[in-house]
C-alpha cells in the first residue's frame, strides 16, 4: 500500500539528506517536488496548496537553515505536516457503556465495502467484549442480505433480517426492539448504497438515522477512488452528518490521495482502514504510522505490535533492542524468517520494517527466496553468522556449495543484509521513534 507516493518521498528526501547545508532554493525545489508527488497521488488541490505553503513557511525558518542536520529537520517538518493532514491523533469510536444499546450506522456508495466492513467491525467489537447484532438493512443491492448472513456466520455474530420487509426504516425500528429485548449492546446497521449519490438514497438514510439515533455514523469510502471519495464524503456529511470514516481497500491503494485529503476537507477523522478481504482485515487508523509509511520510513510500531501478538514480550523486546542498536546479525535474520512465518504474510511485514523498502525488492520476498536464503545462512558457521564481515571469497564459495546455490546468490544475500542493517541504523537515530517503541513495549 502507498508504494508510489512513498517511493517519491524517499527520492526527494534522499537528495536532501546528504547535504551539510540547505539553501532556500533547495527547500523550494524539494517542496515543488512534494507538490507534484501529492498531486500525482490524487490529493485534493486545496489541501496540497495549504500543505505546501505551511511547509515552506516553517522550513524557511532559522530552525532548518541553521540546523546541524538540516535534511533531517526538513523531513521532520514534512512528517509533522502529514500527520496533521491525517488527523493528528487516533480517534476511537464513541459508544455508550456496556449497559446501554449503542448503534453504528454504516453508509456509503455501493461497492465501497459497507457490508464487508460491517462484519469486520462487528468482529473487532466482539473481541473487545461487546455483544454485537448485525442488521441487514441494505434492501437495494440484490444479495446484500445473504452476504451479511454469510459473513455473520463466519465471524459468529447474529444477523437481524426480515424477509418480507421492504422498508429499511421499519426494519431498523424492529431491529432496535429486538436488540433491546435480547440484551445486545451494539448494533451495526448495513444500509444500502447506490452507484451514485441520489436524493432518494439520502432521504432514506436520514429517515433511518432518525429511528436509530446512532452514536456513530460511519462513512465507508473506497480509497481506490481517490478524490471522488472525498467529494462523496463531503456530501454525506452535509446531508446526513458523519462522525468518522472507514477507508477500505487500503491494501491496494498505492497513491494515498483519499487518506491525505479526507480529514482536511471534511474535518472528520478516519477511524479505521480496511486492509484486505478477510474479516480480520480492519485496523484502527493511526495518523503517525501512516505518515511514516508515506515518507518511506516503515512502520516499526505496528510491526512490534504484530510481533507482540505472536511472540512473548521478552522476545519482542530483544528484537526491538536489536533493531534500535542495529546489532542485528545474520543469526537474527535467520530467526526472523521463522518469526515472520508465524506472524503472517511476509510481504505485509516487510513493508513495516524500516529500510526494507528499497533495500528489498518485490521478487526478494517470496517464500522460495526465503527458503534459499535460509539454506545459505544455515550453511554458514555460527561465527560467520554472528559476524558477516569475515565472510570472504573462499568462505562464500564454501557456503554456496553447501547450500546448493551460486556465489552470486550468496553475495546478493550478504549485500541485502548489509543494506537492511544500514537502514535500521539510520532509522534508529530517530529519537522520536525510539521513545515510541519503548513506550509501546512498556519499558
Ligand atoms: P458494499 O456494496 O458497500 O456492501 O460492498 P462490499 O462489502 O460487498 O464490498 C465490495 C468488494 O470489496 C468485495 O469484493 C469485498 O471483498 C471488497 N473489499 C471490501 N473491503 C476491502 C478491503 O479493505 N480490501 C480489499 N482488498 N477488498 C475489500
């Protein structure tokens, strides 16, 4: 996700990072390139203008021009501005306590991912201990009710539907009564979407809202539609009112335009992102983490959280320490393969490792390649694994033979490993990251 924009930013920053001093002209040029990158990413023009003006203003201040490391200072300013665009802090759902009924109204155009997201959100809230009822009130799209029923079964949640009822407003009224009677404390109402905005649809949602009196009115937006998603969100907000946004298909969004414009234009926070088709693929939206990804700095915090889910805290702390101090050896690299397999998709994990981007190309990350690399490292002695610098030409030949690979393949592995280590070292100098990581680990 976000590859394209992230690559652009990495290029822009690379040009600046080596410079001992930066002139106003350098800043102007970099900002101009950032502007193009944002526009190419389909970010709203007004948002881009504001972003550019504010960045220039701040970057031209004394702080950057006279800083010891002006390149880094500049990156920090851009980072902070992007975090601001994305909404500063993560915003949670605002639901009532467990003893009262809360409801969530899901709205958006057809195909945006409403039905899927309703089930995903239901699963997430169930895991948080809520008693969730899914309500099938999309009576327009053929098969939407059945789809929700199938999804409901998958995530083990009850789905309320009425076969004969054609009026979604009445259906929602009945669902509410049923929820109260059956002691549910959370209702997620999947409403119908049309292919385009239309008045009748808006009127219907306003009527449903009146009956439901929801705590959250979530607008589900397909991030692949870029600016169009922003325009539609705005009109839903004006006519019905939205309390937050769920950005779906974020896993396929290479541009990031919708994510970068939505908060600025609507003033409404993105609360979740959909990152795949499975019920578990819904993540809370953290502006700072997404900003890091956009700027090509990886998402160490999410990586650590994922790691925490699968490995114990001590192991996570050790891994973390190695990343921070950059004393990562080939031995650790080998261990990380097994860990990655345990944690899930290799590709999604690599995206989060600082420096993996650029240092590791796409064809490097398939399982076959991992097995090959594993074989190569396994052919090394423990001493070699702990200190890759001693692996000279004759050792490389021996290792290649032992692992059934070529010397070129051994060379490539070592080169990639060195690159990764170097990038880790660079990122580890970023104090803000470190503080966050430590806090995240509870140390
Ligand atoms: P609705 O018409 O708004 O209810 O849309 P659906 O829930 O039926 O979703 C439309 C399509 O988008 C389905 O094929 C979903 O599997 C897919 N989809 C929804 N959310 C995501 C997501 O976050 N990532 C990906 N890759 N696909 C998604």
